[in-house]
C-alpha cells in the first residue's frame, strides 16, 4: 500500500531504501550534493556488491561531488540533458517525490513523495498488500527511457565485466525469454519460448511430447490435445495409479475440466530448501520423464 512521505520521512526512507538494497539500486536526481550519511550508505551498499545507477542533470554536478561518487567502484554515473524527475528504486521499493539527493533539501525544504512497495515470491509483504504491479511496469518503462537517453560518465565494475544489464528494469518479456533460455539449456532438445496465456507470459514448449504441450513457471502445466475418449481413458487409469504425492519432491493435480495436469513443488521437501539449481532442474526433467512414461500405455489410438 502506498505511503505519503513528508520531508523527514523522505529522508528516512531514501536512506532505508539504500540500506535494504540487495543487488541493484537506481537513483534519478537532477541535483546532487550528498550528505555524509547518504554517502556512507552508498559506500556500504557498494561494499556489499550492490550495483548502483545514479543519473543527474547534465552540467549540474560539481567536481567535489563527482570525485566522491567516483570513489564507488560499482557505481554507474550518468547524466541526462533534461532530467527533472526524482526517483529512488530497488528490488523492493520505489520512491517518487520532489526531493533531490541534496543535503540542503533534507534540512530546509518542504518536500513530498510517495513510497510504493513491490512484492514478489521472495519478498515478505509486510504492509498487508503490495502496490499495483502496473505502477511498477509504467515506472520501469520511463526509467528505461531515461537511461537510454543518458550518457555514461563512469561505468560500474559490474558493467565493465558483464555489460550494462540490470534485472530490476527488465521487461516481463525479457525475463521470460531468459527463463526460456535457461530451460532450453537443461532440457536440450526441447524448445521453450515466451507465450502469453490468459495475460501471463510463460515459458512454453509446444509438442514437448506428441500432442502434449508443457509450460513452466512456478509450476509445470501439461496441456493435452487428445480426443475425448483418450482423455477419459488416460484420466481414469492414471488417477488409480497413485495420489497427490506420486512423484518425490512434487505434488500432482489433474484438472479434468480443463484438460490440464499440474505439477507443483512440494515445498516441504528438502530439495527445494537445500538443493542446488542443477539438482532442481534435473528434478523437473525427471518428473516430466516419469509422468510421460506412466501415461504411455494409456495413449491408445482407436
């Protein structure tokens, strides 16, 4: 739920946002003259391995501040000719307001802002509900446009080593495409591609098995394209084999009404708590292989 921020709360939450950044931090502020407190927060984030992006308005940064910021080796420093927006963004929070990253503003100005809370599967929703995802998508679109129109003054260590690529401003399509590429690495001859189903982008493999499609996100969904009599035969026989926990580390559900089967992770299984990424991918491959081996005898064409 969005929170209104006055001057003291803006100062507090900008600092808190920097302190709680885990991987990536973006700051848009036309005018910058950071306090010692904010600088040391940025320095601590830098030491934690956080990659920071700061964009200021062209010709509005003095040499003393530039030198101070340049001491942060994992900072991307950029400038934009017409920047007037003030925005602070990390994996969890987005602050949009009137305050520059300016010590004088913290102490003397009357400022206003809004704090928005982003939540995903790895984030505890401490406010009871997260803000509308569309707000973040719209904000990310604008941040991307500002970044593209900016000039790089000093690249970060991560940018020099791996290129300028930030997860927190990737589009849903880019994230899904990367996820598909990861699936293809492990599933080898299967081709997963981004496909929109009911408004959601999924990693989707058409004809994973003859006349059976598969998609993978937080669960595995299996789509059948068989005549009705075959579906009845498969369902009636298969449902008698085992139950919900028929495959180790997974939970199985059959939605007969929609001609789909679902395989979920069994969150209580140790694999999902202590297993490596490779072990988890191998488990997905194995559960699909076991499922198709189980239904092969039932795929009788009349």
